[in-house]
């Protein structure tokens, strides 16, 4: 945080300063007591398992500049023994969000907010890369896109930053509107409406409605950038006073991709906008990444950059670990997409995988989590898709993947080997994978395929 005092936090949260000096300047907001350093503001969140209020005294002694608390209403002797400022609030999470809103108001730079069911992080990174050709960009670190993550990202924007690119997530009803009102994006991007988090939201219609609440933070004159290839988003117009722009492969899209060429490790396409064309080279694979790159080009052009500049910036994006990285230099090729999985991203991965050159294509697929009551049907559907995508052998891990295996068998007679134990599966793969093969690893993060993929990248 820059130039934020205890008094600012009291003001922002509507809290009461129980103890300490209100003129003290604060450094960083911390939720994890172990990360607290001198001068930081510690916000104890009450979680399902742990109520972080139990760390208050510890961090105050360690030199925290201030702490929020919903546990104390009056000054205590312990408080006086430290130089830390103790600020009483009703609800620490809501207070943190109020701090986020307060700090956002003080910022003058434009903010780009990215939401959607899949591809938020990739799109955020591509937007940041493209904008970097002209601007000093702040971007959300890691996957910090939640109700507590977004206020912190806002607090970390500095004076040097000329534009902020924030990932805005949601996993439960009503969450995105809260997040959008903190981020207050000038430009909002919705990548797609899928079925991630359908368990909490009930239906794709509900997810659609939730995603559109990103507009609650959009001011008049804001820009809404939508995936024009998405069946729901293509029919959507932004609220009054907001300019709506579409990107995609369809002829009516404002930003269009044509002549897409997929290569091992790279993708090429031509971007078309307002009668102009621009060749774009991406150091990542897949048509879904063409969509993500188009979103980035749209953001750049709507903020006054040229397509040429955006394309130059996009060249600096090289993907990230466990998200569809292809290692093609060894004895066999490994495609590591083990970071997470949903039906949409499974299909996108299989499409890319199909394009890799190799003797056999072995898809190692693990359970997809958080898909709601219909999860077995979704697994089966991915199995059917895999069977139709030129895979020679399917190896599955997990209980839900039994349906995926059924889906494969229902469509084609290709070998399917099922495992419930990851160690057993690794042993099998060690003997099964041969020189010249292509192997895809994909499943939900908690299935542990990342470590398996690392092992096979090492062995290749
Ligand atoms: P999270 O909800 O975990 O934050 P996210 O929305 O940030 O996810 P990414 O991490 O960018 O999404 O990508 C998740 C997966 O989706 C990756 O496997 C990636 O290959 C795939 N993916 C990326 N972009 C798209 C897209 N536009 N359409 C479909 N799949 C995509
Ligand atoms: Mg993400």
C-alpha cells in the first residue's frame, strides 16, 4: 500500500481505533499471520476451519502496524503492551472489502477486470502482456481473484502502474457483484459462460446472470468486451451507458480471428478489426488461446493502442506451468495441462493434443471436481469427446472417470485403463509410455496430476 495510514483504515472501515497511533503508515495487507512483517496490516478472516483472530496478539507482538478485530469492543491491557493499532470492526471480511473500495477510489489508473468460467488467468496474462507494449501494467498475482484476494490486489497497485489488469472470480451467488464493486473496472471482459461452480450456482443460466454482475462495477462510459462465439454472450448487450464489443471467429464480431494455424507449441492467426488486419503469433497452442488473445487485442485497441502494438506485446506471453505446456524436446512429448479441469477446458486440451505430432496419443485424464449433480454425465461426455479426438489410449484416474471411460467405450473401441490409485497409475505409465509417444495430463488440481506430469517431463 502507498500512503495509507491507520486513520485511513479506520475511515475506510467505519471501525473504532481501540489502541495505537492513528498516524502510523502501513505497508502491506496480510491475511496469513506467518507473512506479517513490521508495519503490515493484519486482517483476521474467520474461515471454516480456523478463526484467524487467534493470531492477533502474536502478530501485534511481531510488529504489525495495525490489526482489524471483530472480537474486541474495548481496549485491553494486551493491546497497550504493543505499538500496534487495534481497529474494532463488525466483520473483518467486509471491512477488508471496504478498504479495497476505499483504495480503489484513490486510484486514477484504468482497471481491466476479467471474469468468465474458464480462461480468466490466461486471458489476464495475455491482456497484461499485450498492454505492456505501451504501458506499465499491474496484474493480479497468482490466482488471487476472490472476495478477499481482490481487495489485496487493489492495495498493491503503485504509482508507477499505468493500468491494472485484475482477475475477478466467483464461486457462489452474489460474490462477483461484491468483487466488481471493489475493482470498479473501466473495461470488463467475460471470457465465456461454462459450468464451472455449477454445484453452487445451480444452472448455466444462473452462472450467466452472475457473470453479468461484473457490470455492477462498470461506470458510465465503461466498455464491456464479450466472447461473441459464446451462445449466451453473443446475445448480450451491456447496460445503458456501456459500450459492448464482441470478439471471436463469427463474421459479426468487432474483433475477429481468421486464418488460424495451429503448430507444435505455437499458434498463428490474423486479427481483423475496423477494416484492418494484423498477423499475430502466439507462443502457446490452441484455438481457445486465439480467443484469449483476441480479448487482449480488443482491450488494447479500445484503450487506444494499435493491433500491431498488441501483437508485439502478446509475443512476450509464454504460458505458465501446468497450464497446457508442451514439452516436445525429449524422447516423448508431454502436454502438461494438469492445473485444473472442466468439460470445456478438457475438450480444448484434447483439441490441442490431437494436433501434436507423435506415434501414439495417450490421454491421462483425472476427475473433474465441482461439477454439481450431473458430474457423471459431464465425465461421460468428455469420454465421448476424447474417443472422437484421435486418442490411441485413455488412462483414467478417479471414481468419476469411470463414467468418462464408459463414454470412450460407447463411441470407439480404443483401450481404456482405469485407476483409482495415483501411484499404481504412475507404475503403469512408466512401462507403457514409449519413445515417440505424446502424453496429455489433465484433471482437477486436487487429483495430483501436476506431480505426475513433472515426473514424466523429467523422464522424457
Ligand atoms: P480458475 O477458475 O482456476 O481461476 P481460470 O478461469 O483462471 O481458472 P485458466 O487458469 O486461465 O482459467 O485456464 C484453465 C484451463 O482452461 C486451462 O486448462 C486452459 O488450458 C483452459 N482454457 C484457457 N482459456 C480457455 C478458453 N478461452 N476456453 C476454454 N478453455 C480455456
Ligand atoms: Mg484463474
